[in-house]
C-alpha cells in the first residue's frame, strides 16, 4: 500500500501544477485587456501640455527678462484608420472566445486526468487483491501437494514446483510489479 499512497501523492502534485486555475483565468484577463484596448479606439484622445521657461538673467539691454509660458491642449478623434480599429474590435471578440475555449479545454483535461487517475488507483487496488489471492492459492496448492506426497500420490518434483510458485508469489518484488 505504500507504493499506492506515494503514487497518489505524486499524482496530486502533478495535477495541481499542470492545471492551475490561476493560469487558466489569466487568459480571460488578457482577453478583457485586449477588449478595453480595442474599445478605446472609439474614444477621442486628449493631450494637455504646459510649459514655463524662466531665465535667471535679463537678455535685453533694458534689464527685462524674456520668460516664456506655453500651454497647449490637443483633442484628436480618429475618423478613418483604414479598418485597423474595427479589425481590432472584431479580434477582441475572437480573443475572448479563444480564452474561454482554452479554459474549457483545461478544465476538461483536468477532469479527464482526475478520472483516469481515480480509476487507475482502483485498478491498482484490484491488482493487489488478485496478487494476494494468487499467494493464498499457491500456498493452498503447496499444502495439498505436500499431503499428496505424504500419501505417495505426488513426487518430490511437484513439491519443489509448488514451493517455487509459493515463493515467487510471496516475494515483495512480484507484488511491486503488479503495482
């Protein structure tokens, strides 16, 4: 049973590393950010600039300083971009759809992997039961062959074969092979 519990623990670790929900959910976050970027192409862009240039000393003969002050506001609205912005908005829907499919695929893979591992554990338990049954059967056969030998119904070769079979199924290496 030690081998089986070790297998179960290693399976659990592999499962959580391979199909982490956080990594799958990041795909939808990326798709949402792409949609915001695409929707932003419909909005105007506003830019505001201000500047002040002060001089320490006068630059004219009469002692006056020529300080410069500037302000600027720019408002831009893209009217036509050659289809680039509309294509970006259309792509955002596809990116979201792909992210959802990636998540669904990851979840389906995770569920499939979980079922496969669960049934594999059940299979290993049944194999262990079968091996234990084989050991009991070989021990019973050895006892019967020994009784038959005492009665003269079996020869020493049958006893040796029964002993070998009993030792073969009783060995820990043989049990590990089944697991």
